[in-house]
């Protein structure tokens, strides 16, 4: 008879690490959207590193049987690792389609996450999904939508960064203190 064994890896609590990585790339995209710089060079330079970190988080989350975090980190890791190739020819609609697909996946995972007790997580996933979709609309919009959608996109990415940083910090306090220090809207 086969014996089932569960492998659990405690690596600085992978949930806050994933949230901080998401906040890190989101703030860089937000600054691009808010017209703080004009090229994608900063995003292109950081995307593979953040993608590799999120791939690591996805593996640890999978080993810890956290399938929700595995899905979020896995999708974002693959997207960020492929981001350089996606943006290599910005004139095609394929890049906007790839970005839009990631946005839809985040929204679907957000709907699935409504079933878990931490209600801040669906809020983060919905805001992040909308930020990604607005990025796809901006990318595909041409000159007509460029300035308006770029600014709106930047605001949503900034909200994503703030929410991800807040949730990561709140989860760290929860684990360290053993009680909620920052509200996570946990429903029993």
C-alpha cells in the first residue's frame, strides 16, 4: 500500500514574499503608466528577475499545497519571464492579447478566491486583473487612448502595488504575532 506524504517548505513565508514581488513590479509599471519615464527599459530589466522569484514562489506554494498562490504566481512568472519576447514587436496585437489573457486569468482566480476566508485577496486580484486589462487596452488603443489609458493604467497599477504590499505586511504580522495586527478581512 502506498503511503502519502506531504512536503511543506517554510521559506520566509512564501505568501508575503510573493506579495512583495508583485508590489515591486507593480510600482515600476505604475511609474511608467504615470509618465515618470518613457521607455519600457526598467520593466524589461526587472521582469525576468521578478518572474524568476515568482516561479520560485509558485514551486514552494505548490509543495505547500497552496494551489491559489501557485496559480497566481505561476501565471505571473511565465508572463514576466516571457515579457521581453512579448514586447519585442509592439506593433502587433499579439502583445496586447497576451497581456489581456493574463488580466482575464487574474480575474478568474479572483472569482475563485472569493471562496477562501481572507477577503483582501479577491480585492487585490480584481484590482490587479483590471490593471492588466487596462494595460492591454492601452497597448492596443493607439494614439487616441494613449494618454488617458496610460494614466488610468498607472493608477490601477499603483493601487495593485499598495494592496500587495499591505497584504504581504499584514500576513507577516499575522504569522509573527499570531493575531491580526493589520486587518485582512478574514471571515470565519
